[in-house]
C-alpha cells in the first residue's frame, strides 16, 4: 500500500519513529540498524512495509530499500514473523545476515535472540539459493533512482536509438556498475554497448 514515507521526525526512538508527513503522524517500527542511520536527522525518508492483521495495521520502516527486501525475505521463512525479522535486523547488519545465510553460518544466526537451531537451519535452507542468485551486494545496496534511468532512456531515444535496445543497454550498465551513475555517466556507458 505504501512504498515510503518522507517527512519530519516527530518522535525518534531505538524501536520506532513517528514521521509527520502532511500533517499525519505515522508510527513506524524500525530496526536498530535503521535507528543508527537516522539518529542525527531531523527529517527522513523510510521505505515501509505494512503488516495487516485482523486487529492491527502495523508499519515497519527501513532506511534502505535493500534492508526492506532482506526483511521481506526473512519473514517469508516459516516461523519468522515481522517482529522476529526486525529483531534479526537489529542484532546484526543486513550485510552480515546475508553473508551468514549464503555461507550457511548456523552458529552466527543462532546468536540472534529468538532464533534456535531449527529456525537458523530453516532460514538457510529457504533463503540461501535466493540470496545467491541475487548476488552478494543486491540486498544491501540502494537501487539506482529510476528517474536517472528514465532520463537516460529518453535521451538515447531522442538520439535515434531503438527504445527496447537502449533500455537493455541501460539495464546492463546499471547492473555492471558498482556505484550510482549520473545521467551523463549512464548514457556514456550505454553508448559503448550500443
């Protein structure tokens, strides 16, 4: 329902924040990882996920899109709910969690409060292949802003390139880049493959 909420931080704590966005205060549960990222900010943008139950609608917020994707992977595992997922993200960094799952590091995962040996093994069994396919940095990096890609695509089409071919070239350029590229840099990289 919501992708992100951007606004002034009205209340800030280690487990939740209240963001004032357009005169509405959104109570959003966060991990310690997100708290440490926003600790000194007066205003922030959190990527959110809404958990709907019969008796409550609860928002969970994440400083980075990658942290939210990892959270969604975690709660897809049988026996791990949103609060346990948040506990996992509060115990160790998203990068450490991803590495532990990919490498099958059961002892590290078991050190997280609320995760026993069976849950740790189930988490590795259900997520290891998914995380390997997505690559080592996919969950912890912030994806390129789509407007940059759209601007680059528009420029390439205006230069006379086929839209589908240009889009494919831009996708490869974004995938192969270790850093976020500006519109100009993205066009230059894409032009080398066109």
